């Protein structure tokens, strides 16, 4: 699981924040082990629990990614999370688990 994380997350996030990404990943979804992590009808989806209401249309309109791709495809999910992180001023503000890294 850490290998999948490393391969996907390190493509997008700077090396110095990868420990924070790992911490958020663990807090938000138990590193992908929580049973609701990949539910497409849930309020939030994927390992980093991106908010469907906020981001589904944005990613479809701007990147052509379906919500299913954002949630289920690790490469797309971590790129999407990086975009969210960048749009938040390179911060974890959009994540409920941000408190664990602040």
C-alpha cells in the first residue's frame, strides 16, 4: 500500500510534503482501507477523501475525469488531490484531517 501511495503521490506532491500526504491519507481513509473509501455515492471519495459536491463537476469540466476515475484510479486521484492542495494555496485547508499536520 505504501508503494502504491509513493508511486502515485510522489508524481505530483513535492518531496517535502510527502510525509504530510501520508498522514492525511492515513487519517482520511486508513490508507485506503476504510470500507467507504471507494464508494462512488459517498460525500467524499478516494484515499484522500475529495469532496464530491465540490470537485466532481470541476474535474469533469476541466480535466475530463469522471468521479469514478477520481475516486478509483490512484494516479488520477493523487493528481486531483494535488490540484486541490495547490488551489488551496499549497495547504491542507480543504481536508478535515488537516489538524493532524498543522
